[in-house]
């Protein structure tokens, strides 16, 4: 059953129906005007995974609560929020500002495949211009950053420290991707800072994943110590672990003087085999995931030995040692 069908209509929420405007947002990713409007709402509230239930201030356009997925959670969120009284003029000004921002975002989107000079100029002014030209609207800024990522990524590299501190997951995903594509080693310290502390974020694990991915091409020797804890965690049900392993392998390939150190780190990260029996449903899932992660480490270290037919504690012990150590 879809989440919205579980909650609406709902007898316990009926007293709240008239106290809010309920907006259902669904992205189809087909590029239609309707989909762009849905995408802008997702950008505005930092939504990058679905479903999300957001209680928002319609005037300030700020998320007040990211509520749980139950009627009780809705009730708790509503009870905790008290909006200030706004005049009709304040509401009108806010609505006009929102419409103007959306028009500017659409204008920027339309320029992404147009003349490079005009697109770059408008995007640059939008992100870095004077007080009159610069926009503080996150949707507008995201559209501008998309243009520069495609047309002039050097500007994003130059301002990486500030851009990566933007409290918006979709925006930071975009910047990380642009920095990684550019192979911008100058951005490494700022990406490392984001890995250490991705907050504020609705999805900090994915923010780390995007930053770690970028470090594969942007990273420096110092990046190894930042990425290593995630590569060696042994957590096989977290996508960050595998991404961090791959990034360390790519850093070692780019920085030959680090190869022995990286291989030693990765060998220490072989996951502990699950204790559940392989015959159980959960045991089967865990054993498959642990084995897949172990294979990833085996490949990343360049171990010349064949991967064992069965990954168990004995196999893990052997793999954690070099062939020379086993002699």
C-alpha cells in the first residue's frame, strides 16, 4: 500500500484537514512542466529520497518538521508547531517572491543547452554576483550551479569551500559531482571536511557517499585517513563502505607511494562473517553481502590469490594476511 493511502484519509487526522494545505508531490523524471514543478519542491526542501512527509511554513518556505510516517507522528508535529500571524500583504509578497524565483529557475534551465556565454554569465551572477544580481533562493542557485557544472566547473572549484556548506543535500550532491568530474585537487580539503561532518543534512550518509566519490579523483594523500574509517568498517549493508573501498583503490592508483599503506588498510577491513546460519533467510542475505564486500576488498588490494570458495572466519584470517606473511 502506498504511504499516502495509509494516512489519507484517516479519521485521527480529520481535525487537522482544514489547518493546513496538503500538497502531494510526485516526480516522474520525464522533464514535463509538471515534473519540473515537483522537482523544484524537492529542491526547495532538500528531499533526495522518497517518500518524505514535510510540514512546511508556506510563507518562509522552510521545513518546520520532517514528520514520521504515521498518523500519530503527524499529530505530534502539528501540535509542536506554532506559526506566526501573517498579514495578507506578507502572504502576497511571499507568493510573488516564490513565483519570481520559479520563473528565474525555469529561465536558467532553458539556458542550459543554449549559448554558452549567456548561460555562464547569468549563472555566475546568480551565484556570485552583487547583492542585486545574486539569488539566495536554493532552487535558483541549484539551476545556476547545474549550468556552471556543465559549462565552467572551474568557478565551482574556486568557490568549493562556501558551496559545500550550503544546507541543501541536492545542491551539495551536485557540487560534489562537479568537483569529482573536474578532478579538482584544490577542492580536496573541503570535500574531506564534508566527509567528516555532513551536517546539516536529511541524508548524511549519501552526502558522505558523494563526497567520498569525488575524492577518488580529487583526493590527496591526506584524504586516505579521512576515507579509511568508512572503507574498513566492515559494514556490508551500507553503500558508503563499498564506495570508500573503491575510492581508496583509485587514490592508491593515482598516488603510487600510498599503495602499500592502502593495501594494508583495506586488508584490515575484511568484514566479520555473519553468525547466522546460511540456511536462514536473513543469514543468506548477510552472507551474500559480506562475501560481496570481501570480494570488493580482495579486488581493490590487487591480491594475486584466488578468492576462497567460501568466505568464513578462516578465509578472512588468511585474506587479512599477505602471501609473504603466510609463508
